[in-house]
């Protein structure tokens, strides 16, 4: 086994225990959906002539065409998205925000990523957002400017956690073409799709906290907004997460692609992956 593959072995606790079995279930469901669409398309020419142009037949025909076009459409979207990011965002390098670039390089090595991701700083138009994606031969992470500015100078640990979270998506192949195709239909089912998405987020939170155990401010920022990561009482916020229980809480969570932020924070402390307070924490990379 190569050094890279040994480094790349993801510790079991860094993947949410329910993610992999639920993903397998979603893959099986996806195959069943595709099989049903193909069977319906095969049956369509055998229908009586009076039903050939019925609404049901048109629906099945459209679904089959969509099935045939989905793969090339997904590839086009993935490639054009990266091209757009390259044309509108700032790509980080050793000479462009070098300390953050070096952090990304270090994290990628620790996770055993098979290729170095590219890192971009984009105008988020006021949103606190980051995402990981992939195109042919390239993995990349995009950080919104508002998120970057709020954490880069005053508290880099929060930004390191968020970067580690996004690299977790790459390490667990969530952005891979085959992964996306394997759940392309099943993840669009209400409740089931968001459930898989939340499990992915929990898994990537664990990666972010593993790489930066003092990065709780990254989640505090998402919970309370800009310029609050130093003033929010972290202990109170964790206790708020502990009390987040009940029927209405779970019902409200069902359609959401991301877990409640205070619950994400509380679970990382419960697992022992976060260990530093927001107040008084200092970044390892601070100048």
C-alpha cells in the first residue's frame, strides 16, 4: 500500500455511521427508478394506438428522453460551472493569500486526496457560503467573499474548519460524477434526498473539526451572522443544541438539506472533535 493511500484512510468516526448504509439504500432506489423508467419506455410502443398519444404516454416518453439526456447534461453543467468560476473568481496560490492556500494544501495531504484541489475566492453577493465541486480532472472549493472577510483576519480557525468541511466532500467523493449519477433520481424524492444530504453534512463536519478542532466559530458565524463569532456564548449555544428535541423540531428538519446549525455544533462537541471555546481561541495560522 502506498503512503498516499495509508494517509487517505478515513478514520471510521469521520464518516457519520448512517451515511454509507443510507447511501446504499438510495443507490438501490435509484436503480429501481431507472429500471421503471426504462420498462415504461419499452412498454410504450406496445400500447394500443388510442393510448399512444395519451397524457400518460407523453409523460413516460418525456421521462425516458430525460433519462437519456441526463448524463451529458450533468457533464455540461459540471464543466461550465468550473469555467464560470475560473472567469469570475480569484484563484488562490502561494502568492495569492498564500497562508490559506498552504492550509488547504496541508489539509489535502492529511486527508490523502489524490490530487490537490483548487481554491477560489468568489463574490458571494452577501451570502455566507462555500461549496466543493468537481470537473473532469479537477477538484475545487469556492469560498464566498463575505465568509472569507469575516473570518480571515480575526479568526482563521473558523475558516479552516469550513475549508476542512468542504475538503471532506471531496474526500468522501460526494462531488464525484459517479456518486452524483448513482443518486441522481432518488435524491430528488422529498424527505429521502434531504436526509442523505444532511448525513453528508454531518460527515463533512467531522472532517472539518478533525482538521481544525478549534474551529467552532465557523458554525457560530452561520448560526448568528456576521461579526458575532467572538461575542456569542459558546456554552449557551451548545446547551441550546442539546435542548433541540421534539416532534416539531424533527418535522421542521425533514425538508432541509443541512442539519440545524446548533445541532451540528452540539454533536461535534459531544464527539470530542471540537475542544476550544470561541472566546480566546487563537488560530494556529494567525500572522
